[in-house]
């Protein structure tokens, strides 16, 4: 039972960042995005989970893809 709790904690710690990232970009609640992934997984027989895991991997390694923004000074800071 202890290993199952460790696995669940790992996925809660790492994989929920995808839904919150999508929700921040779209501007909606992250619980709605999670529910959407759950419903889509039931309807499409689990194929959205592949997309979800790919997005989790990309977000974990986003420094390789150049997704980090460079903070540029605004007109008022010059």
C-alpha cells in the first residue's frame, strides 16, 4: 500500500501542472480543464491521456524548447 501512495503522490505533484497551465493560458478554472480531460478520456477511450502525457513531458522540459520568456523593459523603464 505504501508504494501505491508514493505513485499517487508523484502523479499529483507532477502531472496536475498541465491542467493548471492550460487553465491559466485560457483563463478558466483548472478544475474545468481536469473534468474536460476526464470526459474526453472516457469518450475517446483514453487517447487524450497520450496528449496529456506528451504535454506534461514538454512542460517538464520546456527550457529545451525555448518557452521561457525574456523579460524586456517596457517603454516606461527605459
